[in-house]
């Protein structure tokens, strides 16, 4: 009697072997290489403006599915409250239809660094309020974004796609808890 683990390993090896020919066919279907650069509007709480730059490295793809490692860096401002910069590695799962419409899921874990936006006042040794500074606040950030878009490379030779994603990123710790931030991201991806 074979162990369930051995059977699973054999099935996984067979699936990987069968998918190699599909992966080679899919590589011909989409112009460009394995790298993508993205430039986008990033709105924390949707209305607090910012931007993000991203880089994706395609690990696996078929004619309709793509798995990629992703890295994003960006900045946003919550006017008269705080500014924040973030860096976040993650993973992207993308499902694409033949005409080029796609849906994707981005999951990440990274670092968010906040600083106050505006004048800061602190108490001195005598208890007086005086202008001062506050150190930067690095935080752990978890994120999940779901989105969709159009890959123009499926219908033309342009290695370009448009996407829009909505999601949430959790800032931890925030007063001992995780603070969820809804966000919207919309931009262009260039494959090269």
C-alpha cells in the first residue's frame, strides 16, 4: 500500500511535467518577457492620494493563469494627519481570458513607515508645550487586493495592461491592534 504523500508527490510531478508545454505555448501568447513594471495611483481610504511603483517576476504561466512574485513601494498622504511610505513584497495570482480581460489577487506582507503631517508639539521638562519632532513609526503591514483589468498584449503587440484593484492593508501595531485601511490602486503595467 502506497502512502498518501508518495501519491501526492507523483501527481504533482506529473502535473508539473504536463504543464511545461502549456507554459511554453503561453509564453508565445503574451508579448514581452517575465518582468513587469507597474506605475499606479494609490489611494489610502480611497481619497488620500499617493502612488506606487511595482515590479513583478512571472514564476509560472499557462494560457489563462499566471503566478508572479511582486514587490511594491509607494507613498500616500492623509492631509493634516500623516504621511506614509511602504515597501511590500507579495505574490500575485492572475486569471486571464482570451480577449485579455483578467482578474487578479495580490497578497503581501511588508513595512509601512508613518510620520505626522503637520506641526508637532511636545511637552518639555517644565510641562510647557513647545514645537518638537516625533520619530518615524515603522509598522508591519499585511495586504490583500482583488482587481481586474485588460491586457492589451493579448490583442495587439503592445506589452501593456491597465488594472484597477481594491483592497485593504492592515497596519500593526496601532494602539495594540491592527488598523485596517481600505485602499484603491489603478495604473499601468509594462511587460519587458
